[in-house]
C-alpha cells in the first residue's frame, strides 16, 4: 500500500465518522418503506433476477444501516464492510432493532484478506471507489472473494461529474478539473455531488470499466441513474444532472478462473 492510499484511508475514515455524528446525508438507516419490497428498493433494473434468498452477499463500502438490512430483508446472508466504525454502528443498531442477522466487519474496500476465495455469490458496492486513489486493488480484491459466475454490481461517480463545476455559469457547467490528474480533488462546501470533508479522487473510464475487465469481470449492463429535472433551480442537483450524469451503475459477472488463466489460443470465441 502506498502512502497516499494509507493517508486517504485514514482521512476518509475520520471524515465519515464525523458525518455520522453530524447526521449528514448517506448516514440515514433504512426506513420501514425500504423493507416492504426490499429488492424493489435496490434493484429497479431487475439485475438480481427477483430472488436472492440464501445467497451470500457482500455489501462493500456500504455501512450506514441501509444497504445491509435491505439485502438481509430480501433473504440474503449479508456481510457489511466499511472503513468507518461509526457507519457500521448504525448497521448494528438497525440489526438489533429489526432482529436482522448480519456479519459486520471494519476494513477498507481494498483489503478483503479476511475472506475466503470465492466466499460470496454477489457483491453490492454503492458509491465509494472515489475515496481511494487507486481503483484497481479494489477490483482485484472483489475478484478473489466472488465465486465464478457471481455478480458484482457497483456504482461510481462519473469522471465528467467530478470534473465539472458545481455552479452554472453563462457557459453552463464548465470542466474545471483535468481528466488526466493525480491527487485528491479540491475541497468543496455545500455540494450535492461530493462529500464535504472527504478526500475524493477522479478515476478515468479506462480505470473504472477497463480495470474491472482486467480484474476478471465481464460487463453485462451499464446504466446512468436518472436525476435530471429540467424544472429545477439553476445550480441545483436536478438542474446540473440535466447536463452531467452524476453516477454510473455497472453490472459485471466474474468469469471462470479456468478461462482467466487459459492461454489466448485456448479460448474459443463464439
């Protein structure tokens, strides 16, 4: 692990602990309505096939008392991983209040060494890769713990959104950050697309999608969650989303390890 990786981990761990104390957005546990039709809440696209009962599910970078309880309510055997102890405490509270059985582990998303090879059938990964300088180690870790044929469903902040200004100008939402860059993005205040107080990093498309493929996944689908509102006030989240898609959601499948290690001449294409 590089020094920048280690510093980003510690900084963001403290930042998310503070956000829980301040009851900021994304630190609000699941509501009753979220659990009535749990898969309808989290799988509008139908990627999960309508039933995950009995599946071993890893909710990665997903503390906060929402993702884990929803998937557990759908009948899955859930493990929640997060770097923030305060976020995981929300999961423990929800699990106790609703009598939900979940395994809860504090670690970084790029260190899943405590899990066995092929331990999970499904990995759910809400927006969080932006908090690490390098995305490739995350994919490599997920590839190890996900079984052959298992699904990896992840959501990311789009590079364009992280490049674009938060406020509209006479020229629209201008690209104020370079695409090819290193180091964390400048600090923000009052943003609805970034988290104040955290260190965030821009990952290029070749890193988000290409890195996933190189780690042993095949992309099956990709969507851009729709947040655009042409009637929204200028510079609001809805108005900005008319011009810049804030998120991308990716459905990927773990390829067989036998195929992965085969020589190119041994792989027969359909």
